[in-house]
């Protein structure tokens, strides 16, 4: 399968713990996006990369959130000191530059207890 | 900033009936518009897109949408609903220089026998 891959699919963590999610985009897609989706809502943009450069971050991305894409391939999203309000589905998408077409992964569902 | 309004958070149709899911965008400049479908606990799958050219756009699974500039609408239709169409549907324009998506709140489609 050459689609966008996200790991883990599910994560349950205790409040205050740190978590890290991984996204492997479609090869040669140089844009990679992170979105967050809470129950009953549409996905909301968090941040995006063009190759290894993080070009835009949403105001939703608090200081506890950090994303990297060190070699312009896979990306990680880390949440430090998790809070119950961080419980959501975290979606990754990749896109060839300027195509406007985003291909989504299956998402990582985070539950903070 | 681009935004969309999806009228009706829940739509219920009988199998074989017409499906109509509404989306209105806010802009004086025709945007690139997308419809995505999301099945439970899954990522988003592209149904169809409008960029330029023909205003009636055909997508996968028998869905189509018509871009109407005068009404700032991009409603999604399918002539005959199937049980497998039950899912959540999102309308989204491209936004900003990074071609990120701004999703509506979604419409949950239920198909009944």
C-alpha cells in the first residue's frame, strides 16, 4: 500500500504524559499537513511542511505541540503534557506541491484520561 | 478567509432516493472546492474536486457536484442512494498559500431501507 500511513492508530494516555505520532506520506509528495478533528467537527488545520521546512502553524498549535519533518520524508507530531482537551483524531495528509490534492492517512485517535 | 457552510448536520434518505448535501462557500473569488467522505474511524477520501472549467464535476461512487458562482454553492448529489453511502461528508475550499483545506462541520448521511 503506497498511501499515507499513520502510527499508531490509537493511543490512550494519562493526562500529563507526552505522546508522539508518526506520519509517512506518499513518496515524493513534498507537502505534508497535520489536522486535528474533534468529535462532531470537521478537521482543523494545524501545520504544514514543504519538504523539511515548516511553513505555517495554526493558532491551534499551542506551545505544547511540536511537529518535525527532519529529512523531508516522514513527520512526527509531539504533544507534551497532554490535557483532556487534546483528545481528538489527528490526521496527516500529503500532497504534491501546488496540486491542491491532499491524500489523507487513517488518522491517530488520541484519548487522554 | 475562505469558509464553507454545510446546511444540515444530519441527512437521512431511503435507499434508492436522491442524495443532496448542501455546501455554500463565502468568497467573491471562486475557490478550488473539494468534497471528502469519511467512514467511521477512518481518514478522509476524496470524492471530487472543482478547480476551473466545467462546473458540473463527477466524482467516485456515482457522486457529482455543481459549482454555481451566482449562488456561491457546491452541492453534492447522487441520483440513487446505496447503503454503503452512509458516512460523513465534508465540503472544503483550498485556503491560503499552502493549499490547506478549511473544512465545513460535515453532514452525516444515513441511508435507510
